[in-house]
C-alpha cells in the first residue's frame, strides 16, 4: 500500500469538507473493497476519509412503505435487522449472502453501491425494487445511478448517505456464487410491486453491469410462477464470459436463478 | 505517521505508525502479537481474523487508524491465563488443526459464529459460516467437529456462569 | 497399547502453542538490524532483459541496495539444479536450460525475479522497487504444452530443441503391441490432469544473517527439508560452506511439496545478507506464491487399455506430455517418470504396460512435486480408464475391478514396482458396505424423481511411499540418497530427546514419534521431546515428503531405540546383577523377568552418565544414532467411493457421501492419520471440482489470486466417512506404510467417475466446474 493520510470523519459535512482538502481523496467505509485494492497498489489516494463512524450514516428505518438503509450500515446489520426481515425479507437475505461473516461486519451498502462491482449483490436489489440513492447532494433513482462496470452517477466527493427501498408485494433473490471469489457469478432479484408491476434485475451476468431482464419480467407479469419461465430464453449476447462461466452458461443462470428467486419469493 | 491508541487483549496501547499500516501489521510488527497471521493479499483467507469490539473481522482489511479507540482481542488474548477457551480446547481435542497457520483466524471466527448462533449450530451452518476462512491442511472435517463441540461446551460454560 | 503408545488417539503435543498464537513461523522471527527484501519480477512470460536502472530507486528513503541477476552471476552463485537425471529413449541425457536465481538476460515466466531491493522497511523496499526501471524486449511466449511442441514454436532454452526436456519411456512396447493385437475390446481416453497451485496457507519466507566475525550464515526458511536446503545451498549454489551454514525451518505452515525446493528467494536472501552486511528478511505474499511456488500436475495423456473376452486386462499403453514450466525444478524430472509411470499398474494385474513421457518446457511457473506427485496422475488415469471400461463393457465397475485385482503378493508389476503386500478386495468391500453400494440404484431413482442427477464413482488407488531405497533411486538417476536419520538422547534424568531428520509442518511428528518411544519404554510422552528442523541440532536428514516420515524416519527412530535399549539393558543388568537376557522393559522400568527386581529408566540413565559403576569397558552416556535406508517402497492402497448429486439447472455438484477405506498398515495415532486423509481428500476433491491454473495466450496467469483460483472451502466439502483395512507392511519394523498423500491420490477419480455417472456421459475434464458440468449435460 502507498502511504496515505487517514482521517476519521465525524459527520457527513465533515467528511465532504475533508475530502475537498485532499489532493486525491477517497472515502473509506467498510474498506472491504478499497483496502484490498490499495494493498495491491492499484489505488493511491493521498487521503482516505473514514465514514464508518459517522453516526448519522448508520442505521435502518422503516416508515410506511419505505425501508431506508443509511449509507454506512454494514451488511451484517441489514441481514440481522428484524425490520428489514419483516418488510423486505429478500433484501435481508441478499445481505446475508454477501461475502463472508467478516466482510459483512465491515462492508457497507454505500461502499458496495459506490464501487458498483458488476458481480456485487446489492445493485440487483436496488434495480429490481426501484430504490432511490440519497446522497449529500441529491436523490438518484437506481436506473440513473448504475452506469456500467464500476461506474456510477456519483460525482467526485459525493457521499451516499442512504438508500430507500419501496416495500414490494413480493420479492426474492437467488445467487449462484462464483466458486472462487463467492461474488455473484449470477444473481437474480425478482420483485412484484404493490401496484402489480414486475421488475427483475440480474447481477454478475452482463458486460455492462447490473441489468433489468425484460423477458423474465414479461413472463412473470403474465404469470408469477417459476414455471412461467420454462419457455423463456435469455440471449447470451452482451453477457460476461470468463474462466468461471461462459456467456451461454450465464444466460442459463439468469433464467434458472430467476426461477429460484420466484420460488423464494413465494 | 499517527499515534493510534487502542485496547489490545485488555491492555491499553499507544503506537506510532504510518497511516497506511494495517491493523494486522500493528499487531504483528509493533506489538509482537504474531499469532495473527497473513495468508493472502486479497482479503479472503481469514488467517488474520481478530475481534474488534466483539466482532470477528479481517485485520488485514482494516487500517490501524480505523481501530483507534477500539477493543481488540487476538488469539493471544482468548485464553484466561492457563485455562484455554473452550474453542481452543475443542480444536485440540478434535484435531482441528495441522500446521496451525490458519488456526488462530479459524478459532477467532469460530468463537464469533458460536456467539451469533448460540447452541443452534448444525454442520451445514458451520460450514457456511466458515466461508471466509481457508484451511489447506485439514479438509475442514475436524474443524467443523471442533466448532460444534465447542458450541456445546460454551453453552455449558455460559449456563454455569 | 498403552494410553500413549502405538494405536492411541493421543491429542497432539504441539497444539497448545498453535491454538494460543505461540507458534513460531519464519515471518514471526525478528533479528537485530534486520532489513527487508522486495523482488522485482518480470511482468512478461518471455522477454530479454535489456537493462536495469536503479539510480532513482537508490535515492529513495531507506534503500540499502538494489541487486541484480548480473551480480549474482558475477559472484558465481550456482544455477538452480534439478536433482534427478532422466535419460531419454535414445539414451541422451535430459536437456536442462540454465536457471539463475535472478535472471540476468532472459525471463521465461511471469513472476521470475530480475532484481531485488533491500531496504530498512518492507514498505520502503516495495516503494523503491517501483522506481527501478527494467527495460524488457518481449519475446513470443508458449503458455502450454500444445503451443510449446508445435513446429516453429518459440524456443525457451537453446539446450532444449523443440522445448523438449526428455522423451522417456518405460515398459515393453512390443509386449503391449502384442497384447492389443489379441484384444477383444480396447478402451481409449484422452485425459488432462489439471495444473494446481499448492497454496500452503503460510507463504514462503526467509531470513538470512551473515555473521562476519564467525564467517557463519544462518537461514530461517519455510522448508520441508532444511538439511537438503543446506546441502544444495553449499554444494551447488556456492553461497556458504556447509559447516558455516545453519538452516532452521521452525514451525512451517503447510508444504504439500511446495516447500521441498530451494527457491531463488532464499538463495538471494542468503547471498545478499553478506553483501549488505545486514540480516535480510523476505516474506512472500500470496500473489508471489501464485507466481513462484512450484505448481503441481499438468499432464496431457492418451491412454489405451486392452481387455480379453473375459474382461481381463491384457495391456495398457499411455502417452503423456508433462508440462515442466520454464525451468526444471529440484525434483521435477522424477515426478512424471519414476513417480508416475511406475504406478500405472494400479491395483491390477496388467501383463504388459508401455508408457511414454515427454517433458516439455513452457513459459509458465516451474512445476514440481505436489502432494502425491505423479501418483495422483497415474491413479486418476487408470481409475478413469477402469470406470470407462466398465461402462463400455457394460459390467459393474466394482466387478470389473475385482476381476482384475492383484491378489498374490509380492507382485512384480511390469513397471519396476514390486508390491509387497495388500488386500484390495478388503478395501473395496469395506467401502461398498460403508456407502451401501447395493442400495444405490434405488437412491438414484429417487433422486431422479426429485429432479437431481445422482452418480456414484469408485477409485481404487495404490501409491508407492516411504521414499525410498537409496541404491534403487540412485540407479534410476536420483542425485541423493533417501534414507533417514535419528538420534536418541536419554538425558541423565531420564527424559528423552529424539532428533529426527524428518520435518513436521502439520503432520504431528511431535506426537506420533513420542508415541513410538512411549510404546517401547512405557514412559509418558511428556518425558519425550522431538527435535527437528535445525541443522545445528540434527546432524543430517532428508526431510518430509512422499509420505516417508514414519516409514523411513520412524524406522530410523526404532533402530536408534534398539541401540539405546540394548545399552540400557546392559546397564540395568549390571546394576541388578542379573543376566542381560532376563531384562524386560515395562512402564519405564527395567525388570528382571520372574522377579520383583527392577530399576527405573532415570536411574539407568543417571548410571550411564555418572559412570561410577558401568559394565567393564562400556562408554559412558546414553545416546545413539541410526541411519535407516529402506529396502523397498511401501504401498498404501485403498478404495474411495463418492456419491453425489448434480443440479441439472446449474451444473453444480453436491456431495451425498464420501467413503474412504484405506490400508496404511499399522496406525500409530489413528486421529492424526484420519486428519491426513481428510486433508488429502480435500485436495483431491479440490482438483476434481474447483482448482485449475489458467494462463492466457500470452502466458499471463489468470488464476493469480484466491479471487480466481478456487480453493476448497468448508462448504465445498462433505464430512468424510473413513475406515481402515490393514495389512502390515513387511518392509519395516513398525509395519507402517504412510498416509499423507493417499487422499490426494485417490479422490479425484472417484469424484469425476461419480459426476460422469450422474450425467451419463464421459466428456468431462477437471476441474469439473458448474459451467463445465452444465455444458457436458446440455452440450
Ligand atoms: C472476501 C470478500 C468477499 C466479498 N463478497 C462479496 C459478495 O459476495 N457480494 C458483494 O456484493 N460484495 C462482496 N464483497 C464486497 C463487499 O460487499 C464490500 O463491502 C463492498 O463492495 C464495499 O463496501 P465497503 O463499505 O467495504 O466500501 P469501501 O471498500 O470502504 O469503499 C469502496 C468504494 O466506495 C466508496 N465509498 C464507500 N462508501 C461510500 C459512500 N457512503 N458514499 C460514496 N462513496 C463511498 C469508496 O471511496 C471506495 O471507492 C466482498 C468483499 C470481500 C473482501
Ligand atoms: S490475510 Fe487473508 S484475509 Fe486477511
Ligand atoms: S491447519 Fe494448516 S492451513 Fe489449516
């Protein structure tokens, strides 16, 4: 790791101000992505601004039909939260499948979203549930937030302070882990909104990051059942191919995980 | 350089380190607590797991500065004097270690697993929960046995307290 | 058996330090004035080193020196050696390219060191390494066997035209041809034995110190065989004379073969410690381990098996290409030859065998022995052949095996090995019973109804362990003898130190070896300590690999004990005024049979050292040494059966059951033996399902971290059901055969046989990843 300057932020405003002062600042939340990258010397921030102790950024709130997870809330807290388990069990379940227990204790939702790894789990939930990302500057819909591999709508120095999820009628997540890294080789999140709309998002599959899956959405709109996907085919074009899975294999996984997500959703 | 103050195994310590120092290096290099190991550089093997404020985390994936003000327990701080922690005893009694390199991290993770699940552990849960700890020697068979055994012992110990 | 004697499940003496964080591994060691090394490694698979500019780096804070490959050549440090000379079919010696510890002119694999920075701190060394400018001229690279042997392929070494190290053969080609001409059925199969990264959890490390006043070197290193390291460093690398070099391998965090070899990093650390006049420490990180630890396996084979009309095997023909990587590592040449082709007979009567092995250079990390070394490749080949044959011949795979089992011992195979003893029917029967083989069809049908593809797979392995009779291996080209030494010191107070040339890096020697003493003397194991891993303490030894510690090292201990006991009995007889032949040893006492006269071991020991009243002419003291050279290999064998389910939707495999019935001869500590089997099985299963090295077309390592190289985790594996059938090894007094590699040798074929059974076709290579299995099912 290159030498850097460590700052612990006390508030969102403090974090933003400290960020602005550094030559090449980076926020540090759980560190479960940034620190491995820095250890490999693939990132060299002059200043790291620690968000993980900013109290106003930690916590979960449920009010009416919205679940709000604050930006620096660790995956473990989301997975364990009674409120989330009750309102959107699929979201708690997704959080419980991220990485391993030690990663979940420290890794945060804000860090995961800001990083937007094409194989990360949370992006699928945001896109399928139609969530909104709140920053210290604005609100961004999930559609507008994800901009492809490791890119988001965030501007330099912008902080994810919270994510709000509308509570769906039904939702389910099924993940097929990469045998080595345990990130999603493909993960599919299915949701039926209270208004009856169906939204389905897949992570780990596409060359352009998390994506909606129109053929599955259409089939489920007609018939919310795993068997409704039997006749669906997912085109392999545009899907990722690597040593762990070819594009046609991933296309199959989108369908099969979609079916299992529907089964999980009930 | 910064001064990092924290509590390690019950003792208050103050250490001057470069800001880029990872917690694991503070423990190993500055405090000579070499029981915490480094087995990878991509935060996956769990050889470095310690407890920070009661949670099992990878000390290779935390800056020393992030641990300032925290309470850190390492493998060296687990036993009460000569009396082994039930997890340590269970690892020995079930032959849950061979070369011993993954063992400190395994034990620290395992203690945390039992804390979270209490006596409700079964083999499948233990295997799943050990996802972040790689052992090359044991094939995990006896590690799983040790964790289940210790879960029972810890329950008994808790009931006795 | 006593409570701590042979056969007892004694908990390990060494565990306390490990479970309390007190283990002492190389990186835990600190020396006064220690400096740190960081290696500059080639980012190219094949390139000329045109120049190294370290001027900027030398100005960086804390930098002590930047040393290059040219300097190591100028200082006449020897090139790395390969210790086993193999002769090609045509009688020519193998073709070795030069391997300097740091490359002065040409780099031949990604990660090969070209220079080293020595600095005050680890971070400073790494910071400065980035300021060293290395000018490379890239050359075309050959990343695999196919590319390397193509006409016109880029050449690695001028010494090895066509990138061929050797073209070797074993067996009787004409007899095999004849057998095939008479065959009623022939089964053929192309097989790949995937390349693996050993990944011992402790990365390699070294600390070297040169003491100018004494002109003496000390090297702490992560080694399975510190004495061999010292011998090679002095005799071949000219870095330090043997009597002025102390090599210490303290606690070592796993080896699996990868820590047998003497690597460039410890050579450079030792050499540099004198050059810079400071202790030099190098601790590898995992990324360096992936690039530079010797990899394992990597064979491509074609196999043909001929059967007569009664399904008896007539002959086996095998052609194997073995990938050695860019250089010949220490024992690499022996692995696909004498550790592989010699085991191709498996557990079967095969009247004629002919094997050809072509060793190939590629622009990849060097390949050498990894747990099992050659024997997993042989076992995988023959056991997949047997399963394939059973399907082709439409007979039950257990029946086909049983029909062809060797049942008469000793049995001379057509490929050198003479199996001393075994009972292959006993192990397969035990395994079939454990897994309820008869009930499998019903279980398969039930799984099918649940949408799952269930399969069962068998693997009957045999291995040659207890490596090895020195004269025999010498005649086959080995550069060393493979005996073992032991020294037993009974101290004046009766405590015992056992000095062994074996090295424990997880195998539990500190316990098992004590049990041998406890068994013979009846003393508690707390009275015994095992000393190993330090060339200043133990005079010489060959180290631990090839499941040899107990069969060879343990026997050396027994031989030394026999001498100690003989002398002690003389002393006891003298003290008790009895005849030496009437003395028996029981519970730590020397007794005169049929009387109540006895003298305790501490009193005998004290008598030996006070020497006030010893038998006439006896030397004082109670310390004996033995060097034991085995007369044959040992032949552990067994049967593994795996039952699993494949999810047709994802291609994912999950275990239902895995049973192992092994014959290791006598078990000294069954608990430790089981642990060895578990670990071996995990590695065998890892090879079958998860692990596999991938290089891209330019020779870049794609699977270069745990992010891409799938290590077996707890949730990838089942709990194992083990049992033992025992035939005592006639070749050594303990009757032991060795158990360290069995799991890794036998498991992979069982898994692949089970998957191919489940999916109903044989088009599958290892690792059988979900992607590959899904494609095998769906085309
Ligand atoms: C072994 C391992 C396994 C993993 N497995 C999975 C998995 O299965 N699925 C999965 O989805 N993820 C996985 N992860 C990644 C994990 O979820 C990380 O926690 C997450 O990607 C990053 O969150 P973090 O809080 O650790 O962020 P950090 O690493 O601290 O930061 C990541 C990036 O986000 C920025 N950032 C952090 N917080 C904010 C914020 N509030 N606002 C703006 N920018 C911010 C940082 O500047 C940095 O660029 C794994 C990680 C590891 C080490
Ligand atoms: S050292 Fe491997 S996870 Fe920390
Ligand atoms: S005991 Fe050696 S890695 Fe686990």
